[in-house]
């Protein structure tokens, strides 16, 4: 059989790696729960449950401790793409050569300020 663009025969393997495969390889916990959206990342679902609504496509959920498997509500920060870039920029700015972000956040040497959306080193 030949897999075509307008035929949905899922008994045949996909031609290449799927988005679901890529997300799972990166460590994201992906769950299935909607008919019209068959897969969703768990951290987005956690925030949707807190807010009581679906997230918009321009809303991003950032893992504060940079551990994509830690989906505890206290570890999740809802932002847009500009704010998300600022989160990562501020974290990179806090790091010195060879430092591990996850370890420094866990030890409290780097903290995330939810008001500003930035990481900082406490004085």
C-alpha cells in the first residue's frame, strides 16, 4: 500500500519522525484527551485545568526549574513568546561557563521572579 496525503491509514508507519516522536524524545509528557486535538503536552493541560479554559495558541507554558517532566502547578509559568524568550535570555545571563541551570535553580542559587518573568541570582 502507498500512504498518500489525503488518506489516513495509520496501520502504515509514518515516513519520518512525527511531532509526537520529537516531543517524547525531548522528554515532554504527552497525553491524549481530545477528539479534535488528539495529543497535548501535559503541562499545558495542567494550566488549562487551573484556568478553567483552553490555552490560546499564542500562550506558552514555561517550566521554571527547566525540568520538562516537573508539571507541578507551582513550576509552571504562563507567558507569550516574547516573555518566554525573556525567561530563557535571563537564565542564560545568570549562568557562568560550565554551570548547570537545573542544579543552580534547585539549590536556590538562581531564582525565578514571577512578577518580572526573569531569572536572577539572589544577592
